[in-house]
C-alpha cells in the first residue's frame, strides 16, 4: 500500500468515526433558546449587581435557604437530562419503546423537582418569608418562579416527546420537534445549573 | 440497548457534572477559602457545567461550527459578566 493509499484509508476511517455535523432541532428553536438564556443571564447580572450594593443583607438572607433542596434539585435535573439525551439517541436507533420509558423517567425527575420546590416554598412562606421580605427574597422568588414555569413547560414538551415515540416512525420534521423539545429541557437544566450556585452558594 | 446507549461519553459527562455539583456545594457551605475565591470558583464551575450540558446533552459537539461558536461565546460572556459584577459591583 502506498503512503497516499494508506492516508486515504486512514482518513476514510476517521470520517466514519466522526458523525456528519448537523443542526440539532430547528434554527428557530435555537433563536428562542438563546433569547431565553440571555434574558436569564441579564437577570443573573442584575441580581449580582444589587447583591454588590448590600452584600450583608444578601448573605444573611442566603443563610435562611436550605442548600440541600438546591443540590437535590440539581442532581435530579442533571439525571433527567441524561435520560432525555439517551431517549433521543434511542429514537435514532429505532428503540421507540425504550425512548418512551426514558422520557417518562425524565418526566418523573421533573415532577420531583416541582414537588421539592413546592415543599421549599411552603417552608419559606410558613416562616413568613415572601417576595416582599427583602430584595434577596424578591430575586429568589422571581428567578426560581420563572425557572419553575420553564420546568412546567418542559414537562409538557416531554409529554409531546412521549406522543412522538408512539408513532411507528418519525419523519425528519418530527425528529426536529423531538430534538427541539429535548434541547428545551436541557436549557431548563442549564439555567438551574447557574441559578442554584448564584442564589444558594455564592457569598 | 440501554446498556449500549449508556456506554457512551455522555454518561461520563453526567458523572462529571454530578461530581462538579458536589464540589460546588462544598465550596459553598464549608471550606477554609476566602469567600471571594470560593465564589469565583463556584461561578467558573457552573459555567463549565453549562459548557458540557451544551456540548454533550444538547449535542452541540455534532452541530455546525457557527452554532457551537454562538453557544461558546454566550458561555464565556456570561462567565465574564457574572464574575465582573460579583467582584466589582
């Protein structure tokens, strides 16, 4: 085998290992996701700006939060994301039933998140801690509330994914919808990955 | 099939993300570091996790370079702005 032939074989092998670059979901979905992520990023920035004006108040208020809720919710969402990406890959392998089970498991994680948040809100409200308590808790309720709203939308989208997995096969457009719903769920995870440390950990 | 699907780099990334979450928790609740160092480490760790969620869960590692670049820029700018505001606001 000549060097050129050997190189050609080597390159073909490398190409076979490297999947073709393709857009996950529709372009419009990404415009929406980046828009949403940027709105949250501005909110994170505003929070840190006001924290800088009165760090003592923010630190004292943060002590009233229970970090365990935040950690458990982070682990729950990370696990749900693994389940969703595995479901998407299962669909590509035509394992629709497995994809459905994985999506249901991810939805269960989402429900655990919501239940956890409801318990946390309940505890805070019982102790008289509401959005009007001070600036920290105003941001706490606004950020976690907006995020919770996204979790609920994400759960509805995962329900749509379950519906798609009941079809015998997916056309390209439906595959795009599936990936779009999955990416929305990952964004919900991604936003919590930033909200949790900012509110619960950063002193 | 599930075992085949889980025997992938995505699962290793999930394990890393779990470990990073626990590391950030330790940095947030109990350590000897000054608060400012811990806070900057926590923010960097969070945005590193964001990078991995994008690359492996959102599958941007297989996406067109432009989309990957936009996501990368968002992550770096967010990290810069958040650290800047934390330190100087």
